[in-house]
C-alpha cells in the first residue's frame, strides 16, 4: 500500500511508524516523517505529512485522520508514533508535538490531553521546553500494566504514569 496524492482513500503517507490491530480486528497505521536533524526548515513541512489511517479490509483502502488547525478534535500533529487500546476500550494515540489523545472511533474525533496548570494531576504533564530550535517532544509508546496503570513514554519527557482509577498522572 502506498500514498497516492490523487486518492484520498490511500495511505496518508508512505513512512509507516507504527501498526496496531484493535480488539475488533481493525488495523490502524500510524505514519509520519521521521526527522533526525539536518535542514531546520524541514520541521515546517513535516507536520503536514503523516496521520492515522484505519484500514478497511473489505475495500482495501484507508480512512485518514489528520491534523486540522481549525478543528480542536483533530490530531495535534500528523507524526503518529503510538497507538494502543486499553482494557476498557479507550483508544489512545500518541504523536509528535507532545500529542497525547484518546479517540472516539465512532465519531472519528480526538480528545487532546494538554497540560492544564489548574489541574497538575490530570491526564497530561507540563510540556518539555525545546532544548533546540528543531526539537519537540513526542509520545513514543502507550501501554497498560496488569493492574490497569497506563504508562506513557516520551522522547525527552521520560516515562509518565497515569492511574485511570484516581484520574491522576504521577
């Protein structure tokens, strides 16, 4: 499967970063540009490339979910790095741009979990300050342990622990 700029049902971008099959058997494909330095101007273009893709096995095509600057229920960033479904059926998506999301798969919308200084224990964390002009943090993995704690790994912000029972991040 390849990206075809003339076909909105094709893969959103050719660089696949993660694959995930949910409990319903739906295959999800995270795509996005993997930038490792070089020309600082690349950062501006790369945010437009990538996205989350739901594969339709019957039609052999994709539904794309991408960042829309005018839609706060879209992805924060198109560079998808982590996809996970927890035991309660919550569907998590992690992106660059410190993008932690839960997705409503029926509506195709995302709840963004951004830092809120009035709720420091909420499902978020303070953003990592950019140490270089091209750096921004990314969610690298999302997993659940045997007691239901959600673990969220980041590139520069370390490991984060979220207890959904108490609704607290520590």
